[in-house]
C-alpha cells in the first residue's frame, strides 16, 4: 500500500490552496487528494474556473 506524507480530503478551492501551501514548503512531497463530485466542474462559480 502506498503512503503519502500529505493527504487532503476534498478537491475544491480549499484543497488547491492547501496544495499551494504545501508546495511552498515541500516541493517534492507526494500529495494525495481525495474528492467526490456529484456534478461536473462547469456548475461551479466563476471563482473556481482558474483552478
């Protein structure tokens, strides 16, 4: 089984910000992001389109 030093639950804007924060301190650490979206991303607000 694989192990990851960083695990983020959820794949929204907060997860993207968390990944950026991790990358600021650890460029090489593996990150596992787990999320489940019921709808395609086009249903999101315009603020998330750049992510």
